[in-house]
C-alpha cells in the first residue's frame, strides 16, 4: 500500500504513549493517508446484520486478505502523524484501532469474546486491550493507548468513542466505510446517532432505564456522572427515546460481549 506521507521523516518519539509524536499536528496540511486497503477488506468481509450490528466473517478471511491487512497496518506504522491535520489524524487513529482489533481476532478464531483473548501473560489484565500491537512514531501502540494517549488528550468531543469497535455485539459497530479526514466528523455523528437509538445501547423498562456499560467504562469522557451520560444520550436520542430519559429513573447496565462473528463462518 502506498501512503501519501511515505517520504516524510518520522516525528521524534516522546514519552508517555506517543507523546508529541502522536499529539502534534500540522494545521492546514494537505497530506492524506491511503485507507483503500482497509476499505477493500471491509467490503469483502464485513456485513450488516438484520439487527443493524456489523459482523465480520473472520473464519472466512483467506490468507491473501490477511496479508493485505498486515501490509496496510505496516504502512500505517510508517505514517508521521504529526504531519497530518486534525481531521486526517483522527481518521488515522480510528482506522488503525479497528484494523488492529480485527487482526487480533483473526489470530484467535476460537475466542467467543474479545475479552477471552489473552495477549499479556499471566499477570496482565484480561483481554487484548493493553498489549502492544504496533508502533507509531517509534512508540508502542495498544488499543488502550489509542484511546488514552492519542485520542483523549487531543479530541475532547467524546464522539470518537463511537468510531472504535471492540469486536463485540454490544458495543459500537465496526464502521463498514473507512474513515477519511474530510468526512470523519459526519461519520462520527452518524455513528453516535445509530448507537444511541439502538436497543443494545438504551432500553426503557417500567422499573429502570437500561444503558450500555460502554458509557460506564468511559464515563469520565461523557461528563463523569450518570446524569452527564444521560444528558449526552439525550442529544442523540430520537424524540420518543428522549422523552423517556426521565431524571431519577434507576439505571441498570447492560452489554453483550459476544464476538461480532458473522453467522455460518
């Protein structure tokens, strides 16, 4: 895969995740990253379920397309993200996270949930979240580091969470269109609306409001309290759902951590 930035020098690595190598940017930059290989992979192996949740036919991915994914990710590792403008940078991190997540699952096809994938050894927290999966700007990249060191310090609007897929049926879906700088804002807005108004995210029952535990895990990014989470949800909820978000209603947390595997593969 050819990258428009391949000839640019890598930014220096700083401590604390990627440091300045990850958070610096170039306002007005016209440099772009080529995500066509990721789009091709999504076109071939991701499918929209009848329930509106994207699935991936992991078991059906041939060796040639695994190599395609590896080559795409190797190309992203060479991108000097500090030479990108903010929108292109955001698209870069979202696509990198999701492609890494898919590659992790491809290496562990017997897992029924990504939480069952142990990449950190006997003393590490369960799941693949903190394991080093790549290097960008000379710094190790994990799924967790993309959230905490690349996105959170820079992009204060929490909508970026809706662009990150953890390969579960309960969380935000894998976007079937690769993110691109010029359209990333609209894509995240659509992702937020789609997730909030799906029953896996919010359900209203007689005795409680059922909210996806996604918002509990990342509550600090959504205002730091249950009330702030509800205020956020109300922004994206349709009229009927918004009317049901009554203050004081007990909250119960729900989630479906099963793998987003396409049935029959």
